[in-house]
C-alpha cells in the first residue's frame, strides 16, 4: 500500500532521513515517534507524495511516485486522508462546508455524499457546531473537524501529524478512539506523535507497531502494544 525502499531526504544541504525502508500493509496501525526536528512530518509527506525523496523509491498503491505527473499523484492522494498538524481551515466557510470541501473539489457532492456528511458530523461529535465558523472552534473541535475532513472521501489510508498535540488528555483519548474505529473499518493508520502516554493508552484498544526515528533512520521500537 505504502512502501519506502532505501529512501533518503536531504534539506538545506544536510541529510534529514537516510536508508529508510518501510512497508505499511492494508489495515495496519502504526505510531511514528522521535524528537522534535527528527523528521516525522517529512516522513509523512514522503508517504503521501507531498515530497519526493532525494534517493530511493516511494511506492503508493503500486505506483512509483517518481514516475507520476502531478495529476497522477493527486489521484493517489484522494485515496489518503491527511490530518495536518496546523489544522488550517477556510475561515469564511462554516465547519460543515470546510469538511465537505474535498467532496466539492472532486465533484462528488451527491445526495448520498450529503447523507454521509451528516453521519460523519455526528460521528465526530460536531453536529451542534455544523454552522459555526472555524475561529469559533475550540482546539479539540478543530482537531475533530480536521479528522472528519480527512476521511470524508473514505480513504484507504489515514496519516495524522500530531493529531492530539493541542488538546487535553480527555480529548486526545477521544481522537484516539476515532482513529482506532477507522482502523477497525479496515483503514491503514499512521500517527506521528511525541506523546508516549498516548501510545501506551492505545494498548487496550488496538494492535499497533511503534516506529522511531533516530539517527536519521526509522527503527521498529516495539512489538504489538
């Protein structure tokens, strides 16, 4: 599904990542850890084709990213839901309109899609905030809206960059449960986080692997949690 083979990435003349080989199988659940600046966000961007490796190969759904044009990469990314660390929204659109934006851009605003949107809003607990504007949302509401927007197209893979970084413990547990539910639906999930407590809390909810970035490489940090 996602495969990195001997991938390296250099930034500003220095090597940030090197010799990374990794396979994310369908239905798997991974945490990605490492200190700030280690390259967690960069690795996620390599996994969804936002960055090209300096060397090595990235294969998404059987296609070598280096051989694809922009339209080809865009088509693959529609099969991937990404929760960015900054959770940026269009402030002139309501929460519902922001979440539905991928549907509008792809021309998939059908009646069935609208029904799915209503169900998704309830699933993330934002029905009562449907007509709110993004600046009115709390940190936890923004994170849940970002997750809803990432999965509105029913992607095969969900990549989340520090999805609990700006919320309290109770909300982080709620977000984790949502991600675990997505995994139980068959989605592949990769969560970049520095919060080891979050990883420990996942033990009773999901079988997961922990990857750690250290010395520019990715190491398997533990067996099933």
